[in-house]
C-alpha cells in the first residue's frame, strides 16, 4: 500500500487503492489512522461503506473501532459507524414534554426510567433518546435471573485454558463506562423491562454509585477501575401494567428521573395506525382500510376510555404499538398465497385473538376479564364485515376459567 506522503494518506491515495482496501482489513485500519483529513474517512465509510464490508452489517469490528478512535472523525461520522444496522425509527412520536423532560434529566446527570403501560413505545423511545444524546448505545433486556453482576460486573469462570480459572467480567453499565472512556464519547446503556428483575437487588451497588459518582464500582483483571462517568446515559424502561410508581422501592424514585409514557396525542396515534395499514394492509389485502382504521380506533378507545355500547368505563391502559402486529399479520396472512387469502374477514378476528386479547388478559384482574369479554362481544356486533368472534371467544374462555377458580362458575 502506497501513500502520497510519509505522514498522511490522502483522498486520492484512497481512491487509487480502493480495490485493495475492499479486500484487506489491516490496510483500511492503517488508512484511517494515517488519514490526512476527515474527507478520507467519509469516503471510506459513507461512500464505500468499508466498515460494512469488513465488520459486517452491525457490531463493533476493527474498522469501526478505528473510526471511533480517530481524532479526525466527527461525532456525526462516529454515529454512522456506531449505529450501522440500527433500524430505530427516526421520527419521535412521544409527547413533546416527555421528550424534553427525559433529555433535561440526562443532561442534569440523572438516570432515566421510562414507565407506562404496555405498548406505549417505551423501548423505541429509549433507543431514540440514546441516539439523540450520545454516539451509540447498548440495549440489555432484564431477566428474572439478573444479579448486580449483570449491571456492575463480577467473577466469571474461564474455560479457555487447560484448567478452569476465573476472570472478571464487566456488567452492562461498566461496559458502557469503558466504551465512553476509550472513545471519549457520550454513550447510552438501555436497561429494558427492569420490572422483570428484582430491582432492589440488581440496582443496590448502582444506587451507591449514583450518590457517590467517584466511588469505584468495579475493577478489571488488568487493574482498570470503573466509576460512573458523566458521558454515560443510563436509560431504563419499566412496564407498569401490574404495579404503580407508589409500589416501587423509593430508592429508585429518589435517584432516577421517572418519566411517564401514557397517552399519545390523538392525531399522532391515528397517523401511526394509518401508516401501518398503508404499509402492510392496503396493497396486500382486499380488506377495507378505512374500516380497519375505524376498528383500531374503536378497540383502542374502548379499552382505554370505555365503550358506549357496553355502558362501561375504561378497562385498562393499553398502548397503540400493539396494533402494528395486527397490521403485519393481516398483510402476511391475506396476501396472494397467504393462509387467509380467501378468508380475509376471518383473519381480522384471528389477528386480534393472537396479538391483542392475550396481552390484555395477561394484565387483567377478574373484573377486567369480564369487561374485556363484553367489549369484544360489542365490537363483534358493531363490525359485521369482520369476524371478531375468535377474539371474543378467547376472552369468554378466560372468563369461565376465572369463574371456576373463584368457585362461582355456573
């Protein structure tokens, strides 16, 4: 590999040797390190996409690492390589005050908890927030087996040698700190669905670190100490379908900014429904898109605000994002050659039976189960062009089981 000077690699050099650079990873890394200016990096990454060729569609490979380490690379270019392959929607649909409050909290150095009912787009907004406030992010979904080691770090067995040994292993927050330090960037770490884990247990050491940010929370085998870093934005999501903020350990509400996601503005919610129907239903099926839109609206309103046909109030809080799954199901099932190509009106009820009713029942107490069943009986009567009986029947069966368990089945 040749370059036009002993000190730097120019854009002309890169263009002359692009054939070699497309094949040899070591040469690409060296060019990035010795580039004359950012124009060289932009050519390699944005025009030629050499990071995709050598590192794959996503992930932190050698080429992307070299860009992040380069003093010539702008934050914009670092975002390009950090977020390569990320399909998070660009448009932020949450209410304006939610977005502003979350950004201000992070700028003030507070970790954020995005909480609300299922289907309100908490995870999507968490990713958008991380993208907007940092160079990249890591998404980690909590499990019931999580311990403080998953957050901070711990000791892990190493089977690579001839005998068993133990090494330190970074937790997700410690990894984010290490990455922010190494590349001198703001970096986000998302802890998704934290209510699946024992919050008080997993966050214990983190609580202490938030109160004392200069305190060491972990030390690697190489002697590197990990402390919370102001460049790391911690963003959590929490499904509140079965608990309220008042039921949480007050340690988290004292140390985290609690940002609620609940109702979407009506015009934005309606636009979401329209977009999903246009993308998945309109060209793939013979279903009346206006009636599908009306069904989505009526179902959402009945669940969240009540249904005049049943003279009942709201059943529960339920987000609009669930209806995207219904639209996708209809598009796939009713397209040419699909399972419901010749039974498209039946597909609607099956989609609600598959994606909407189970999610409602999963969070419902007995009185709510009764109202869910009544709600879908009413919808089935209102929308005669669709067969919503599968959704209503599923709710009815759950109601019968609840009655048996309560000893009141007749």
